[in-house]
């Protein structure tokens, strides 16, 4: 009986971890926390580019909820600007490099979060 229960439990866990989208949703939640800590001062609480510090900058951050704009940017581009900063993609140096501050997993969580707030969402596989 006990064994059956634990097998059931294992199956359940495997199902949850294996379910498509769950891993991504989880990291977007982590990403949101990181975004609030490290990014919202410039990018705004909701990613609209209206953070207090962002407003004062000569170059304004984009609206990360604007799907039309954000979906035109590749994962590679977003990862590069987040990891290496604005100058790495010929953008403003007011966008700092986070590669030395955050771990790979955290950078990926941030990307997942940014993707999750864009409306309309980015079609998968593109
Ligand atoms: C000191 C202010 C500041 C902070 C903090 C900051 N950014 Fe930025 N970020 C900018 C500015 C300014 C730009 C626009 C650069 C340009 O267009 O030349 C930018 C651009 C970007 C872009 C490209 C799209 C866009 O908005 O133009 C992404 C993605 C981005 N930042 C992600 C992040 C993430 C993730 C964090 C937190 C880990 C973060 N930024 C923290 C200022 C900041």
C-alpha cells in the first residue's frame, strides 16, 4: 500500500515536471521577482518603461508589454542586451550588463518573465 502511494506520488511529480509550459511558467515567476529587484527602477513595475530612474534617462527603455515590438526581438538579442548591456547591441550604456551579477538560470528566468508580459504573446517556435 505504502509502495503504491509512493509510486503514485512519483508519477504525479514526473507529470508535473514534464508538463509543457510548467517549467517556463515557474521561471517566469522567479523572473518577475528578479525584475522587481533589478530592473523595475528603470523599466517600471509592470515593464512599461516608466520606472522612476528610467524616466530620467536620455534614452527611454522600451515598453516590455508591447508584444508587437518585443516579439520582433529574438531571444538571442534579449539575452545579449541583458547579459552584456546596451553597448553589446549598439544600444545605450544606460542599460547595464547583468552577466556578472546574475546567474544563467536567473537571466533565463528574466527572459521568460519578459516574454510572459508581452501582449500579444510571442508565438512559440518563432
Ligand atoms: C539604470 C537603468 C536600467 C536598469 C536598472 C535596467 N535597464 Fe534594461 N534598459 C535600460 C535602457 C535605458 C534601455 C534602452 C537602451 C536603448 O534603447 O538604447 C534598456 C533596454 C533593455 C532591453 C531591450 C528592450 C528595451 O527596453 O529597449 C531589455 C530586454 C532590458 N533592458 C532588460 C533589462 C533587465 C532584464 C534588467 C534587470 C536585470 C534591466 N534591463 C535593468 C535601462 C535599464
